[in-house]
């Protein structure tokens, strides 16, 4: 049993002043979905629309993510989704190591409370912070990694697929593996 609830961790996150991003963000984006989900998707950080609304993955990447989920018969209600970083970095710049290190504490709590069987790292920031700092998505995606009770896999971030459609074939291979694992 986890000591805290997601609501409690979210309220701690709202008070967080550990890095400067709280000063420039509009709304904190904690994450959303089914708190009892078997599968957790982890992105990078809120973008423009997420920062305005406080909702996770609602911009163009979010729309593509919904299509990716639908392709393996998943809806937002079936999953939980969160980011490594809860406050938008100005101009969508990549988060610094310090920002990631201080913010990942909230994701650790989310994992502890949700207890997913599967964790999907969307893109390099999630994969480097969750799997290994030298992780290369283009070379190491699509391979299951066991960590304790968690099965972890990395795939392309939807924004990478929007920039380069040729990556969609590999992303589809990864999605099929995720569906298969969920069905095991
Ligand atoms: N990109 C992310 O990584 N997360 C979001 O919530 C939106 C865009």
C-alpha cells in the first residue's frame, strides 16, 4: 500500500519550488488517466497547450498519441499518462538535467501508487531518465527491459513521428509489442 494518494502528490507538486520552471509556467501538468492502469506512458514535458490547460498531451502530439493508442485498442481511460517534467520549459526547450532530477521524484511517486505492469517511455528524455542516461531511442527502442515488477519499453515520442513520418513503421512495431505484452 502506498502511503500517499495521487491527489496528495499532485498537491505537493503544485507547491514545488525546487527548480525555476514554476516561475514561468502557466499551469502545472501532473498527469491523468486511470490510477489503476496496467500501463503508464511517460512523455517529456508540457508544451504550449498543456501549459495553458493543465492537461497532459492535448496538443498535436496528444492527438497523434490518441490515434496510436486507438490502433492497439486503448483509450485514455485505460492508461495513465504523465511526463518527466511537470512544468513547461520556456519555448519548449529541452529540460536540463537539474530540472529532470528534481522533478522525477513526482513520477517515482506516481509509479509507486499506480503500480503499472508496463512503462512506455515516449522519446529520449523519458528513456534517458527512466532506463539509462546514455539511451538512444533510434537504436534501442522496441526492446523490453525488466526492472523489478516493471516491464519497460521505449519508443518514439509522437512529436518525433510528426517531424519524420518514416519513423511510423518502427513505432507501429513497438505498439504491437505493447499490445502483445498487455494481453499476456
Ligand atoms: N509532449 C510531452 O512530452 N508531453 C506533453 O504533455 C505534451 C507534449
